[in-house]
C-alpha cells in the first residue's frame, strides 16, 4: 500500500486516539485533523474547518489531496459527509447517510432489528400525551425513554419515578412529535466495535463504558466517564452469540444496501445473567471513550485496516490484537454533565508513563491551547487518562497515576472505573 495522507474529522478524545493510532501506522505518512484539538496538534496538522461544515471538509480534502478521510463524530455522517466525499472519489472511513441512520434514528434502528430478528428490548412509540399513563402501565419500572434524535449519547432517560417519566415523555412529544418507551433490560453492559464493509468485518476487543457521572453508577447519564478493555463480561460464549445473532445478520443486511456500509458499527449490548446479549443501541462510529481503549489494542497496521475498509476491501488485510489490557478515566469540568464551567487552565496533562510494558498518556478532548502555550478547558469532558499494560490492574494504576497529577479547578472523575473487570 502506498504511503497514506489522512484527514481525521473531529475534535474530541476519540479523534486524538484515532490520530495517535494512525501516527503509529507504517502505512501513514502525513496526518491532518479538522478542527482537531490541543492533543492532535502534536501529531497532525490542525485545520480550522468545523466537523459540521460538509462542503468545507470536502474542499479541504481536495485541496490537501488526501488518500482517505476518517470521520470521528456521528453528526456529519448523518448529514451525508461520506456520500459527498465518495462522489468526489475520496475514500472515507465512515458510513453513508443511509447507514448512519442506525444512530440518527432510534426508531429506524429498532425497525431494522425487528425485521432481522435481532434481540433487543421491547418498545412502544408514544405520539400523544393522552396515552402516556396507559403506556407507562404497560412496562415495569424503571422506565427507559429515548428521544429519536442525535443527542451525543445523552438522549436516554432511565427512571423509576413515574412523575419524572411522565414529564420526560411529555417534553419529548412536544419537542420531537413522538418518543420511544422501552423495556428495561437487566444485566451488565458491554460495547463491541465492529469495523465492516461489504467484503467482511472485524470485531474489536469488547469494552465496558461507565455512563453515570459518579462512583457506584449513580448520578445523571454522561457521554462516558471511562472505559476498559477487554471486558470479561463479554466472555467467548457471549462474543460467539453476539457474532451469530447480531453482527452476522447486520453485516448481511448492510452489505446488501444500495450503498454498502464502510466504517465502524458500534454495538451496545446488555448481557443478562445467563449470557444472552441484547442490543441496547447501535452507533455508527468508534465510541468515545471506547476508542481510547480499543485502538491501542490493535497490533496490526491501523491505517491499513481503515483504508481497506474505506475501499470495500477489508477482507484483504489481516487485523490482529495484542493480549494487553487498556483503561481510560475521564476528567470532566466542574458542573458536567449539566451547566459546565470552562476557561480554566489545565496543567500536568502532558505526563507520560513508559515503564517496560506499561504505557500511560492523556487523550485530550474539551481543551484548547492558549496563546502562551498553556492548556485551557473548553468545558465538558476535558481529557482522559489512558493506561495500557499486561493486566487490567496495571493499566488502571497507570490511568489513575496520570489523572491524579492533572490540575483543573473544580474538575471531577470517577474513582471506580474498571472495578467490575477487576
């Protein structure tokens, strides 16, 4: 494969992880990122084009004459970025807008799962406020309520309060005309990222995200406060069932679409006590923070795998994984996931650990570099401290060693990431 010039779209911790993985790929010669962040700038040339500016990204890709575009966030995929790039003859890792609707519309995803017989929670569409109480009676609490919009991983409410459930449903109907009410699934969550195109697919090591804001899985839902991989809850038998009951039928469906799916299908699972996996959600991109703990476990050439997928030739490359463990712990700004405080200096983030087989570093997310070269928080999830080591305990030790050395006034992080895996 010729040396690749790659443009990565996005500005979060996931994009920093993608850029870092590509920077270690022998197949990649030059990296660009738009708009990028204070972490990507050390590895790639950042450009001032927003991830939502479809035509701007297409123009930039042509101007730079890149070999491939890798799209991090979901919104530009739903808006048709990969469709536009491919019309210009530019390979793109990221599905077309039709495929991206698996995340763009939860109802669309549910209908596909029904059609294919994929195991998932029972659900009901609620369109009228007058039917809210009757609908709540049909499901046992806690109630799961989902808006049918892109919501950055935060468009779901899980509550045992009937009053809260009623209010969330009422507000959702007013905003979106309808809301999904779902059966609550008991069990333990896991995520499996699947790189796929029409020629084949590769399942990455299973990971487990921590969605709630505070220790003990309490507090509001967030975009993710940390993750680790591989997650032991996704045992070999669970992975086999996921492959047979979920990934295979989805791959068969997507490869036969009018425009084949080329990118990552994120499979969010709930695994019950007898090891039966059900789909909680599909996303159409590498997860955040799951990307931070799965990309470092890819031992083969990351750039080669993404390029092959973008060309519909994934089956022609070998993708293999290390037997190490990875963990990442998110540092969030004061107030997150509510009204956040930004504009504060961040220090200590550039510490790295390289001790034998143990590695540790920060993935930058919501932060920018100031004029004097210092890091400034822009709110939300500011960074994540990632450790890679022969054991999960060592990986977590590296993550926490790094994050404990980061100073950001008012920030918070969970201290129990990976405890289930241990």
